[in-house]
């Protein structure tokens, strides 16, 4: 008996063929339908585009103003007219300095040209499908654009020009150079300032919405940014000289030329000197020899109870100014002596009692640098207003200084004028060689605190003798 092999069960081939045929038919139907729809849509869009040639497509608005069917020129006119209705003005302010300009003069308002270009270009890009989408969206749902604004940057800069001239200042890099242990060039760093144009523009741009409410005046504060120097003072040296500690000043108006020459020379001799921590500074030592040999000229000095012409007359203007700087710096003053009588120069811009005399080599002005850093002396002579300035630079250490107002007691009137015959002067000539001053005792106190603790409490007393005017009367025939 032979074995019989059974064939496996096969699916009907007719059903598979039917499925494939149906799928193909559906595919071509859908494709045809889509193609027909696309062709119909394209044809419709082309007709729509031709009908609306040269105008904004229907359904497009700007700030809810319907500009559909408007030409580009018509859109420009709509927003140009809105700009003409603006009567607001802008006030730019920096401290007490102001400048005002109207919105019209600034060209501030709707950017009619850009708005017109944007609306007419909407739906007219190089992307055909995107154009169809935009046109259908505008037609059925509407498209509302936000307006564009503008102002004249040229007119803005013209308005801001006075502020720029007033406020702009370049930063100054620190300059610090030594020679033979003395600072020969020193310039502290200074921060610069610059009008922040971009910040002003941002502020101006934020006013576009406000201006539609027709405000009478819009104030724009001028923003100023700080410009840092590339080299700051503390980076320029390692001596701890970072900032101004104190300043002394005095006037020397009506001084004779030789006196001005001497005080200028003496000021240059102490300019740039460095005082180390814990060092006691001697003004006389720093000044050196004062004589015709070292360049000084003859001017009036107080010597042996008289005002006479002597080498270096005027150097006390420098010691007096230096003394005032020391007072305000809160530094310990080791030695100081007042003048024999009240000198008019030192009371031109100060009450009496704030002077210090020196006489090389016996009468000195000394102080101690009790800070932890070096102190730099800088001097400046202003010939225009005839003023002397002494600057002390270092590092502040939380000192505060209080000076009481000078108290004047024991007033004594000046003696009567004294006339002396002088055979060297021509007869009839009278020459004044000394000047009267009332006598007085002047006192004031100084209190220095550091970190809330008193470190110096002292009283300065100056006893000024009454001084008489002395005149020489010529007797020479």
C-alpha cells in the first residue's frame, strides 16, 4: 500500500487579487481627487489674485483697521493721517537739563511706508502654498497685523547732542611712575560716563502704545552708563594708594610775583613724595634748603618780630595748605606752630587759626602716617584764581573727622601805625613794609574716630600778637 502525501491548505488567490485591485483604485481616486482639488484651488487662487491685483487682499487689517482692497498708497495715507493727528511731545531730562521736541518734529508715529509694504506683500511671497494658506485664512477668519512704528534717529541724535556734550566723559586710566623713590607721574583713574543711546531708544519704543492715548507730554529720562577705566588706580601700584584721602586749599590772591614764584617752587618740591606706613613726615626735611642757591626769590617773611624781605617768602602758604589737608585726613599732627600774627592771605577763604608756619631749619610741620598703606602727596597751583591745592592719596580706613568752628578770644587792636625815616628813599616817597593785624587767641578742636572709636581728641591754640603797620618815609634830597 502506497503512502499518500496531502497538499497544504492554500488561501484563495482570488481574494488577494481583489484587495490589491481595490487598493490601487482607491489610491488613484484619492490622488486624482487631490490633484483636481489642487488644480481647482490653484485656478481659483489665480483668478482671486488677478481680481485683487495691486490691492491688499480682503480680510487683512492693521490694528483692527480694515485695509482689504486698499492700494499701497491708500494704506500709507490712512496711517499718515493718523500721524498728523498726534500732538504729543517728548521731554528728555538729565538732572536739571531738559530738551523738548514734538512727536511730529521727531518723526515719531506709525511707519506708514513699512505698514503699506507689509500689508500689500502679505500672501504674495515666493511660496505658492503659503500664499494660498494666507489668502484663505484672511478671507475666512481675517488677519489682524500689529502696526510698525518709527522715528527719525537723525533728529533724535540732534535732540540728544547737548546731553551728550554735557554728560559724556571718557574714562581715565591710572598713571603711576617712579624715579629715585619719588612718584614723578601720578594720575588716579576716573570712571567715564556715556549717554546710553540704546536704553533711550528702548524707552522711546515703549512709548508707541502710550502715544495713541494722546498724552500731552511724555518724559524720557536720559540713561547714563558708567565706563570703567582699563587700568584702575589700585591695579597701577602695590602701595595701597587707591583714592583721595583729603584735600587742603588756600588762596594767595594779591601776592607779589616773587611770593607766587616761591610757593609754586616749594609746592613742586613736595609733589610726589611717598610717606611709608608708620613714617613721620617732616615738611622742612622734604623741602630742603631754602635760599637763593636753591632757586628761591626774595619775598616777605616774618623774622625777628618784623616782616622783611627774605629768601623763600611764601613757602608758609604751602605748609598752611598742607596742614589743612592733614586736619581733614584725620592724621596725627606731631608738630605745628602758628604764625606770629594773623596773615591776611590765610583768611581769604578760611577762618583764622588754620595756618602753619615753617622756618628752615628750626620751625617744622610734622605728621605721622598711622595708616597701613603709603600716602602720596600731590600739589597743584592754579594761577588763574591764585589757589594752591594739596592732595593726600592713600586708602581710606573708616576715619571720620570733626572740626569745631574756631573761637576767637582776647582780641587786641593793632598798634598805631609807625613811620620811620629812611634816607635811602627819595623825599616824599612813603613805602609800607609791614601790615597791621589785630591780636587774638584762636582755638578749635579736632576729633577723629575710626570704626566708631575715638583715636584723636586735640585742641589747637594759636596766639597771634597784635601787629602794627610800618611805613618808611623817604628823606633823601
